[in-house]
């Protein structure tokens, strides 16, 4: 039987994040202003890709992820395929941080600005609905943040870990990871995260603070058949920032 983290997207959208899901037949996705990810039902048949095409819309892009995501059929385009890794908390010292403050809707403009400058991964207008976010301020300015993304039952992904370039190498990201993890553990759940396989420096740092490599994964950016009508959201391809954490700013 597959581990729940092998189907983290499906488990999130069909479970704790069902209220954020859009569903069509055998396909599900997060609302586009929440996150760019979509997924097919684990036992899907040939109709599933048609369901996903209807859900996404003609010519529109979406992101798929998994241990071995199914290659799309004819008519679909694969814009990008990236190797990634999934790491789970094994010996992380999770602890609240006195300087970490909860972030909410009033902080969204600053959060979006910080993400735009640091590109830790996808973060859209309603991303704060995915879970708790914490930030550190200096002189009133948001200089670092981290939060929660996928939420399979019993697990929560740590994501959007980023630090203003002027405040890096101070250990702020590590402190926020520990603080977010403390909240996750406080609910009786286990933290995990994803990273690009090419981010070897970041992976070593994650391992040094208590995460363990669980498995490899693959991220796909795909485009549905047809011609798009209007572009509501920016392309998820960008600088590959849609796949998950690529930063190397985490310090023990």
C-alpha cells in the first residue's frame, strides 16, 4: 500500500484542504489563487486527463507532482520536468521563537513582496489559507517568513521559507522552520518539505537541522490542449520557482 506522502497532493485536496479544492470527475486542483497544483485520482483511467483539461481550461498550465506522475497524453504539452526530493522530520528541534509573529491577511502585501524578491516557491493571493505563516520583522519590515502548504492527514508541509537578501546568514530561516514545525507538532502532526534535487546545498542544510530524505519525486509543469482565453495568473514556469524550495538560505 502506498504511503500517504506518495500521494500528498491527493491526500491534501481530498482531506484537510477539501474546502480549497476544485473537482471535476477524476481530477482535482487547488483554486488557482491558492496554489498552482493539480492531481489525478490515484486509480484514474483514461478519462482523467479530459477531466483535468476541463478543470484547468484550454491552453492553461498546471503543476503535477509525485513519485512517478503519469505522462500526459497527446495534445498536452510538458513545459518543464524537474527532479525533486521529499524530506521528513526525524530529529528536528522544533521550538517556538519569541521573535516569530503570526502573519495574516493584513500582512499579505509584504508577504507577496518578499516572495517576489526571493522566489522560494509559488505563493498566491490566497496562499495564507493553506495554513499558518510566521514572520520575523526588523524595524517594522518583514524580512523573513515560513509557513504551511500541503496537509495530508497527519502531516504538514513547510513551505515559502524565504529571507530578505540583506538579512541572510543570520539563521532566521532556520528559526522560522523550527517555529512552524513546533506548531505542526503541537497538533500531533509531522512536518515534511520538498526541494529541488539540484538544490544540494539547501538539502544538506535541511538534513543538518533534522530532516531526513524520504524519497525522490518529480515535478511537471503541463499545459492543457487548446488556446487560452485570458491569463488570470502568471505562468507557473517562470524561473522554476513553482516547484518548491530552491533557496540555500537556511542556516543551522
